[in-house]
C-alpha cells in the first residue's frame, strides 16, 4: 500500500492531542477507515475524544478495550471506534462479526489494527502516535484518494516541517 500524502505534528501535551483531533474532525467523511497506531498511553483514545467532541458528541467517550467497539451518532456522522488490544487471534474479528460495522455510511477508527490487519478493510489514513523527547509526534498518512483529499484540507497546528 502506497502512502500518497502525509503530515507530522509535534504534540507536547494531552490538550494538544485533543486539539489535533478537533482539527482533523471537520475533514472526516463517512466511509473513511482510520488506523490508530501507538504504544499504550500514546494518546489514541484522547485523539478520538477530540474528534468526537468536535463532531458534536457530548457524552462520555472511553476506550472500547473491553467492549471492542463503541458507536456514536453525531449530527454529521456515525462513528465506530474499535479497540483490538485484547485480541489474541486475528480471526476474532470475523468470529465477532465486526466487519458488519463497515459501510460507506460510517467513519471507522481502529486502535491496535495490527492485531487483525490482514482481515481489516484497508486504511484511508494511518495515524501513528510516537513518543519523542519533547512529547509525541502524530504522523498522519493517507493511503487512498479519498484519504489524501481529506488530509490535504485539514488545517493542523503544531506541524513539523
């Protein structure tokens, strides 16, 4: 899979991670599949919280580590937030019927996609949160024409380079 376009932001605090989520939210569209990569505590769920808050979700937003998926309906989008951290086997994806959540009518955000990547739909974006001495970097890469179009429209603070 070829990376078509990417950007990088330096995030030195949790609040900057929330801001990044709020800044990318306006360009997100139904049908997008976004992989969220990073170690435990890197800020994946915080980023999702920023996205959902910007899209109008005012309720509690928690990691779906135990439920595997949390779904939200905002005024503009239906969002499915997956967390595959507890997967022991990639085939749990099929066994649980999680592919039923994917359609052209929903935005899907997947934490720990590497746990079932061979069975997942390909990503439009990959967002990697990596620890660095000053905080963390967020590398956002587009892998589809729709993903590239959306990412090029984003107005993001804290850009590197």
